[in-house]
């Protein structure tokens, strides 16, 4: 088993560290950083989201000789211990009760990786395949390089420790895939959600500061299936939300091809009901533009060729363009905020931690600094209820705090020392927290939950830095607001004392962290 990270070996890369004690700086790593970019997708990672349990086959069950169009989705379930967990998918198969194996994905396709933390409590389409209708009793996922990142404080500064394996699962590339019951593939269109159980997929003991850190990576998935609905209501039956990518090509007046940060290709169409944000019409879209979108999978897709593997087709319900002139986007938490009053040589600079990124030149590493004094601050257009919240939901330069999930665009990048790339736009995105409910109340039509975060949560960790501006007064607590539009996806009732995952926008309200919540899912124990 891989263990020490203080020395390099054939399949273990030593951890890397960067410290920001006296202000922003470029990453100073102890080893070569493997940036997550489409050009380096073969050395990277994995993703995930929470699929709904249970299977909804068509009446009568599988029909011999018939095929079903299946969209494979990646999903992840995790607590807040890790900041990134990534792996390359090299193969996915199903095995029927009669012992017949069907290939869903193989590495002859363009390489794709999956990053699980940004998909905590949501799904993302991976590939669409035509599958023979049958009862399937087991599945296998083979993976290539695996790595995860843990952020800690070291001597008052930040340490980004990345633990990496050349071929994970003890060098086999095999994983564990759990099925609660046999899966019935039938009907016209279905989803299969491979949900990475992050907490079960790694071990990490010791600490980088003591030099005794030891780790293993052995991915574990839960597999669930569902029919795609003509009127989908959640991720498992056809809704896709917060999907990011770069437009590769535009066709006619209603379609384009999107390349995701993971290297996947999706065929996107629009209709008269598609909402455009940041642009007026479809005609403003062009190759090279980065978008954030919501959409639905087709419930009437037709399987044409047995076991054919194709790009996913999606009808966009919302398309947002933060910056049509961007050459680079980075998506992930801000980890350091040095405001005008910070006692550092270069104020108005943030350090970012992009766990997803795209652009040219590719590869802005952990801790890449951005200057934000002239940035345009925005809030994700996924939420339409902010005017009803019983607090002032504001996101700007003075309310930005380390730990918030951001979508940063840049029209140019500067890599020379002492100069920082200007962030053209900074958009607040939803994120998922895992915590224990300490109090439940109501306010202005919202259910209100006070949530205590685990000691390793990023909001708490990042407060240990020096020279930070706008540090929350209670970084270990988030007050969550849920209304009638909040999806309740828990398997059992919850209340005070329950460990629950909440997904939504997190604001700093005069030192208190508050969330406008879109989704509530089962929690993950510490």
C-alpha cells in the first residue's frame, strides 16, 4: 500500500505545500503540480453526486433484444474533510444475471476524469450508451491515476497537500461498486449514477507538519438507476444543474457542443423556454465562450446502435455567460482574501483554489493569485428567491470571505513574479456543506437550520491564516434557509442532532455565514 508522502516513488507523488503568510504569492511546491486541464486529463481525477435510490423500470420489465438509452452519471457523497478528490475513468461495465458483460465506457474514448468534491450532492452526465435490456447484478469501474488534496495550516500559512497514486486501488485500478439490488434496464431512457463514497475511498493519518502522514486510495461507488422523466424533478430522473464548460462549436440557431472541464463532450440544444443570463439571445454564443447552464436529459431518446457510446444530449433551461471575453475560468473556493486594510505588500488580492478550470493557457494551480480591485462581482443565476430571504444577501469585494465557492474569469493571465492577473468577473456559486443541525426555527416563510461544521471544514481551517480581511465571527456555524423550492432528498426525517448536507449559496452577513439552500441531502459522518 502507498504510504509515506515525504519521499517520491514510482507510483506516489510527494505532497505539495504553499504558504501565504505575508500576502499572496504563486504556489511554491515541493514537487511538480499536476494541474487539472484537458491537456493533462490522463493524469487526473474523479467526480460525483448523490443519486436517488431505487429503480423504476418500464411496465413489464426488460424486453429481450431491445435496447435502452442509458446516460451514465457521476456522483459523489462526502463530508468536508477533503478539498478535492479526482481520478481518471478507464472503463465501466455491467454484468447481467446470465453472466453477460456489457461495456458502458472504455478508454478508447477521449479521456475523461471525474472530480468528486464539486459534485457533492449533485450529479453530472458522463456519457450516453445504448444498453441491451436485461437484469444486471454487478458492475465494475476501472480507474487510472487517483489523487486527493487536503488543506491545512502550516506555520500560519496554507498547505495544499496532494496525495497521488500512479494507479490507485493498490496498483490494480479496480474499485468497489455496490448495488443495493439487481438493476433492471428497460424502457426508453434511464440514468445510471455511480456515486463515489469519498469518505470510504481513502485513509489519511498523521500530518504533513510532523512528516508522518500516511495514506491509501481505494475508490468505492454506490450504483443506482432511475428512469428519465418527461417532467424531471431532480438529478436522478433527468435534471442537470450547474454544468460548466466551454463552447466548442455552434450549429444553426439552437445547438452547440460543450466541452466540460473533465474533457466530456455534450450536445446542447435550446428552445423558446431557455433563459439566457449575461447575454440576450442564442446568437451571442460562439466557440470559445465559457458557460454555466442547467438543463434536462431527454426522456424520449432512441437507442440506435447496441453498445454505441456517444456524447450526452441536453436541453438547456438556463444558460449563463459571466464574461464572453474570458480566456480562462477557475472554479473552486477562494482560500485567501487580502483586502485594502490587510498589512501585506499587495492588497486587494485573493488566492484561488480551482478544482475545475478551463482556458488558454491551461493550468492555474492551487493558490494562484488574482487582483480583484476592478472585478465585477456577481451571484449565480440559479437562484431566484434572494429578494425573499430574511437577510441581506450581498456578495461584493467587502463581503467576500475565504471558503466561498467562486467562478473566476480572466481576460489575461500573468505568471511573472510580483504581478497578479486581474479577475474580470467573480461569481458566487452554490456549494455543499456537511454538518450537524443544532437548532431549527422559522423566519419569513423559511425553515432555518443552525448547522455546526466539522473542525476540518474549509471555513474553519482558513481562519487560521495570517493577515486575512473580513474573517467571519463564527466560522464554525452556517445558518441555512430553506423554502418551498428547496429539494428534500434525505432518506429519513431530520432535525436537531441530525448530520445533513446542505447545498446553496453562502453569504457573509456582517460576520455570520448564511446559506440560501436549494437542496438537502443525507449527511456524512465525520
